[in-house]
């Protein structure tokens, strides 16, 4: 398992947190996603044999938020 912290821009309320959390946990290989609204981050624990940081960022982007 690997853990990565991704910066997520554009979250402005708890609903956004839920959306980003769902997007991340919907990616195959993701075990846990902790999304911090005020810190603008998502800390994700995932199986690096099944997914990658690039794929996690893509899922967040596809949900309508911006990563860096
Ligand atoms: Mo809140 Mo976020 O009303 O996409 S859910 S701003």
C-alpha cells in the first residue's frame, strides 16, 4: 500500500468533500481517502499495483475539481 497527499482545488463545501471522496474511493485499488476541505488536500491510501497518483488525480479532475 502507498499513501499520497494530493492538493485539490475548488472544494467549497461538505458536498464537495463527499464528491471527491466518492470519486477517489471509486477508483479500483483505493483503500481509503481522507479529504480535507480547509487544507484542500486528499490523502489517499492505495495499492500501487492497481492504480497510480496520476489516475487518482484524473478521477478528481473528472469529478470537476482541480489537482496539482
Ligand atoms: Mo457544495 Mo461543491 O453546495 O461541488 S457540493 S459547493
